[in-house]
C-alpha cells in the first residue's frame, strides 16, 4: 500500500502560479496523496481564485485550503500545513513551492528513494528551469560555514559538496518534524533549509532523487534582487551563522560588510542604511529570549 503523502503549497499573492502547480499535480503517478494549500493572507484575492479552482476541479484534485490569517513567511506558513498533515497522520510531507510544476512521476521517485533508506529524513528533486526546460537550476545546495559562501549545485559530479536540500522541493519523513521540530519560523524568508539541515545532521540523512523532476520559476514569489529579499538574505546569513557556526562569525561578518559596501560608489546612502538596518534587527533578534526556540509539534486531540 502506498504511504500517505501530504503536499503543502504555500501561496502569497501568487494564485496564478499556485493554480498552474495544482494543475500539474492532477497528473501525479502516485495513489495516496492529499494537497494542502496554505495562504498567507494574500491581499490580491488569492483565496477566492484558488477556492473557485478547487470547487471546479474537486473531482480531479480534492484540496484542503487553509488560511493562515497573516503573512507568516515561508516557514511559518508551511508550518501551518505541516501541523495539519501531521494531525492527519501523514507519513511523508512534501513541501513544494507554488511557483513550480512537476513531472508526473516526481513524487514516486522521491518516495522510492526514501523507502529504500529508512535513515533518510529529507529528499529533494532535480530542479529545472521553468522557462528553459533543459537547464538545471539546482540539484542540491552547498554552504561553506567558514565564510557562509554557498549556492546551488548544478552538476552531478559536484554533489560531494551537498549540504542541504533546496527548499523548492523537499520531501520529509514525518519523524523529522516530530523529533527535531518544525521549520524555524523566525527567519521569515531564506535559510530555513540550511537551518533544518543542521538540526537533523547526525540524526537523519539527506539525499536527492535525480529522476524526480520539478520545473521552477525562480524568484516568482518575491522577485530577485530586491531590497526586501536582500535584507532577509543578509540578516539571516548572520542569524544562521550565530546559531550554528559562531566561531566563524567574525569572518562571515567581514564578508557581509564587504558585500554591503563594495563597490564603494554604488548607492552609498542606501548601502549604509541597509547595513545598519540589518545589524539593528540582527542584534534585537539574537537578544530575544526565544532566539533558540524551535517550533515543535503537539498533536491536536
């Protein structure tokens, strides 16, 4: 019998992408899955559009729609769906970006990989470009804790550098969330994958099902290279390093400072403002009494 899988899609002002992703999920070659759409209080009418699609397509793909009530960020919004899935006895939970479409056998290949190794806690997919279908955008992620340099691995021969599963497609064994906690929701955006990879290290293994193909519209949810995305990327780089690799923090901080101020002639006022905004928020958060707190799962009776 097929193991129970809950597929979590997080939506924020992206109902067109979400509906296209849902369309691709109708063709999955897997017999036992439930789709949960979590909406982070989108102000663009997303809930209305997604509910209308769900009603029209309820025989093709029944979905559960959950309104989170606020913009909880990537981890916070997904945690709402994860708790729902765990409450309903999901055996596997697939966190899938809403700005993706999937090959019909993408889930089956990941499940096969997980079932072959009961030490495997997280499995990823081969991420391909939505716009250029033969272009790999990520097999896995790598990160150097000494400098916090990192990125996506694009070639199979470089998989020895693999340190985390890319967040656009992550299949979890339920025990991961029960034993090490849910996604760390105080990042809001970015570094959640690296955080949970650190927390499971030594307890579970990670791998990628290279035959599991997912097409990703990179940056569709928030846009690339915006001040908003840069702020969270920089701040969370410092937070992640402080949490897990504190002895390297001086090196990472130096690299962070160079990133902000180099080249020196590039928008100096805005760069100084960004620098102090990031530092202020970072210091406030690490002095928060809940800084080391990890959201845990408690089953609803």
